C-alpha cells in the first residue's frame, strides 16, 4: 500500500511507470538541468468523487489512468524547469487545476540520468548509477492548493573504499564464523531520502541534492570507520549540520563487500561478488 503524508486513504488510484524524455535540442537549458531530461513518474489521486467507481462501478467522475499517462507525457512539454521537485509540483498543480473532482494528488518521479559526451556536447550516454528522485503531495484547501509534503532522494550509490574500514569487536558465539578485520576493502550500496523544514524549502533547482551528493562522496572518501553504521551516521549528521533546510534524513545501506579470492598482504588482492545474503542497515535522523 502507498503511504501519504496527509494520512490514511480509503481509496486512491493512478498510473505508475510512466516514462518520459524531454529533449532540449536547441536554446538555453533550465537552471540545474540537462538537455536530456528523463524521468519515470507515478501519479496517484484520491477523493470522495472516485468512491462510486469502487462501490457501484460508476465511472462518471473517473479520469482514466491512460489519460493520466497522456497528461504526464504531453504536459512535460510545457515544463520549463530542470529539477524533479519542481517537475512533480508542476504536474500536481496542473492536474488539480484540470480536474476539480480531485481532492489530493501525490506525484513521484525518479530520474533517468544521461551524461553528455563530451560535456556540453550533443551526444549523451546513460549516467548513474545514482538517480535523483522526488515526491510531492498537494491537496485542495478551499480555493487554494496546499503543499503537504516535498521529499527528495538519491538512490543507487555504489561506493568502494580500498582501505580504512574495519569491522571487529562484535559478539562472538557458536553462530559466529566471520573473522574480525581491521582494514578491509569496503563495497557498499546506499539510498537516502530527506524531508524539508517546510514544503516551500524543497524547491531549490537541485542545489540541495547536489550538496547531499557531495557530502556522501566526501564522507566516504575521508572517514575511516569501524562499521557501515558509523559511515551512514557520519553522512546523516553532516547533512543536517550543513544543510539548514533539511529537517530529517533516512539512510539505508547494503553491505556488498566482495568475497576474497586471494591476497598478497594488504597491497594486492583479487575479489569476487559476494553470495546473495547481504547485510542491510538503516538510520533515521531528525533535527
């Protein structure tokens, strides 16, 4: 079931996995944007006007999900921004203005990143693996529209550190086979998402996301850790300390450290992908 910041919903519906690419083939690119703006979108709407569809099969007030797909794709032509938060806001506001029977809407988007070859050129290659994401929820408040939530995220970090990562001193008993390691090559995956001190603070043309990405890279590079838990704690506390408009941050890391094939001391080693079971670690920090 989907979650809404505004609370539990008796019913909701919408369209997911809507793919769209906006190509700025000529002219200036929006601030913080790229000539190739790619995203996968999910749109969910709710309201009492849609309840008869469930109880009576009465579709007279229903906007077909295929129409939602067309709405997302066609209206993207009129979006002149470059960040996902503003994109979700644009689609949400436009939909509520177009369909007055809708009480509230949640729009989420995840980027499909492309990188230019060379920078500033006309040729591109798929980017990543990191992907920006955003989610916006808007409700009617009389004649006005009220922003309930603006959430941002970066998913898919793949981080490798050659040394300076330890894991030792943990509980040892009859189930323990893992050796203690003082200096391991660490391979971890990381997803993180954050909320803002106020919804309006979430529209920054991508500047906050860029700062979050820099903090993740800097901490992973510079911090020698005793556990992955310590790594993500350092990342989260740095985000809250350095970005005043962030109210809370959620981090989830996977331990994907490679299995050792052969090593020559700590200077040289050959490794392979780990077996399927992996460690997963989560952290939520608030101001």
